[in-house]
């Protein structure tokens, strides 16, 4: 059976996946200081980071329209699997679902399924890769959907950001208490619970924050054989930090594989320059 895996552009694809015809990235739109930027292959991360730093206004994002999603569903394939960023954080999931219903009204049911990743960034990519694995194993569409939804529930997302301002100003931190001690180099250690961003600790300095993040990950994965799990790390313009986190993780746990990927536009917007996101 032929298939396509559609991610919104918050999902950070590796260079290999960007070339893979079985994958498609549906772009969100970024806005900074009145300028609108499409989050696709033309996105220039360094230029965008500079614009964000210099702008007096906060960067914003807007989700793809149902019509844009619908275009991606019309591929000449048997199965379409869609992975969006958390429905608690964006309208992307709802837009993809509206498009699915539009598609089924025109062509009938049974070909398209939309997964709410309950995550973002590399979390979406991790789910997409697992769906690909299920599809290649010979599972039916219904079996892939069932196994995929089960896998979504098993994914844990953790992150440490240098700057929470964009998340805060855009209302993504409603359940997180404000940190007033940023001048003391206190870094919040964050995570996602059922797709909602929560604070899971704090530490003085990045290295201690990374250590706390790894402790949280180990707690979440207690009793899980991580040798059978893939791990992904998204970084925003900080490959050295991503490598450090990888090395710190490998001191504690083993994984089937580890992939490091640079952020696209949406992740760059909310994780900000220097941000690290880990999913497993």
C-alpha cells in the first residue's frame, strides 16, 4: 500500500525526510513586526532570529487553512496520516480535522486519519517516523491508526528554553507560574502533559537545567526499555547544546537511535534562540 505522512511545519523534519516523497510538510505562517513569512523550505532561521530580536512586537504564528490541508490529502496514495502540533496549543489539529471531513464528503471515508501529537517539534516527527514503521510492517490502515494513537500516548516531551517570552505573550503558558528571577540565571525546566505545557522544575544555569530535564525524562520512562525507543532532539541554532544534551542522556540511558534536528520556523518562534526540546 502507498502512503503519505503529512506534518504541519512545527514538525522538524531531518534533511533526509524533507527529500522523502512519502512526507509532506504543510506550512504555518509566521508574523513578526508586520511581516508575514511562510514556514517552508524558504525559511531563513538566522535572519528570522535577528528580526525577532530587533522587533518591538512579539512574533506570532497562524495555522494552515483546511483548504491547504485538503490539498495534501488528495495525493495519489492509499493512506494519508496527518500529525499536527498539540491541539491545546494551536488550531492546526482542528483545521486538519475539518479538512478530513471535507475530504470524506467528497471521496468517502477510510483513507485519512489525523493524529493530535499532544506534542510539537521533534515530537511530531517522532510520531511520523513510527507511523512509517507501522505502515512498512504491513499493518492495515486501521491497525496503523490504532497503534499510532497508542504510541502518541507514550511520547514524552521535555524542554529547556533560554527565553519563555514568546510562549508567555502568546498565551501558551497559562498554567505556568511566572518566573521573576531570570536575572539570577534560573532556567525553568518544562514538559508537556496531555499536550499542555507545564513547568516541571527549575535550575540555576543551563547544564543543571538539562540535568533536571533528563531526571524528569528518566522518571517518565521508568520501567520502559529505552533501548527500543528512538529519541529526537530539536535545537534552535545551538547544535553544541544539542550534542551536550545527547552526551548527558547517553551517560544515563541507551536508545535505539538518537536524531538531532534544527528547528523550523514555528519551533524557532516559540523555543527561541538557544532552545532545546527532547522527545522520546
